C-alpha cells in the first residue's frame, strides 16, 4: 500500500481528527503518518510516492477519539496527550498517533512502559510542558493600563496559555486582564467574574499600540517592585549561576524586576 500522510491543524482537535481518519482508512498503521501544519520553513522535503491528505477538523470525531482515550486508556493519558499537543515538538502529531496505538493495546499500563521510545518521548514532552506552565504561573508579571486593565506579554516555548489562564482567573476573579502570547499571536481575555476566552491576533503591532497608555500608578508600582527586589538582595550571597538555574534568562525579558 502507498503511504498516506494526513496533514492536520496544529492542535489537539486537528490531531484527534487526523487520528480518527487514519484509523478508519484501512491503510494499516504502518502505512499511515500524521503531520501537523506549521510554518513552511519547519518542514522537511515532501515524501515521494506518498499521498498527502488535508484534514479538516471535525469536533464530532474529536469527541469520539477523546472519549475513547479516557474510557479505554485513562484520563491521565488524555492529559499527557493534550500536553504534547500544546508542545513545540515537531512531529508531535505522529508521535501521539503511535502512542495511542500502544495505548489502545495496553490500556493505562502504557504509561509505565518507559523503555519504549514512543512512551518515553511522550512522558518527557508532557513533563516539559507542565514544568513550563508551572514556572510561568510564578514568573508572569502584569502591568496596569488605563481603566484598570492588567496586561502581561509572554514568550513561552510551548503553547501553554490555556494551561495557565485558569490559575489567574481563580486568583484575579474581579479583574479584567489580558495574557498575550506574542510568539503565537494568542491572547487570553478575562472580564470580571466571567470565564476567560482565547482569541488569535494577527497583528502584534496593533495590540502593542493599544497597550501604550499605562495607569498613573504603574510607574510607581514598577519602581517600588524594583526597589524591593534590590533591597532584599544580600550582596555577599549573590549567586548568578544558581539564579539562572532557578530563573532562566528567557523569562526575564517579560519580568518587571529585570526591565
């Protein structure tokens, strides 16, 4: 049989739709591949003699696959797969496909088979995404703009905005805030005592222009925060290497105390 490559949206919904179609194709798992869409410069040369199939996301199929994973494997595996779908790992769609083939054969025991290369990669990628989300909850900083709007601009490696937003909704239920992932043009918007929602923003300059007018107190808050940060430091005990391990440099460009 010819190789069939199912090209899907770079999301858990797109990946699940592609997995359903690949599974139902009758082409055999060994002859199927799944590829998530991305920037043109992220792709290798197209395979010769392979049939490329564009997959349109179908929520009915997504729900069928999601329920099958939860019921026949486990909720834990579903969350691991969801984390991998949010990662920046190239080739994650086919990796999830291979993992699910194992999962439906082994059940929840699949997560213990870390000697298997596919399982090991899933475990490590999922843990990496969870760790970054955990770090971001502590490192994220808001600035106050006019009319009390709180704004945070972040640049995470993985697409973790949907993982961290519920934390801030819970901590700041009465505030209106925006968490903006500038790398992906994705913003989480929260209004007081409402559920947050995600939107895609095509023009980074447009959203940055709308954040130019800060509140009267913002500069004072920033100076107070920097003063506190500097005053608690003990000169004799400074350890830049340890600080870099605990607070990687890539987070600092978005943190008030390092601006």
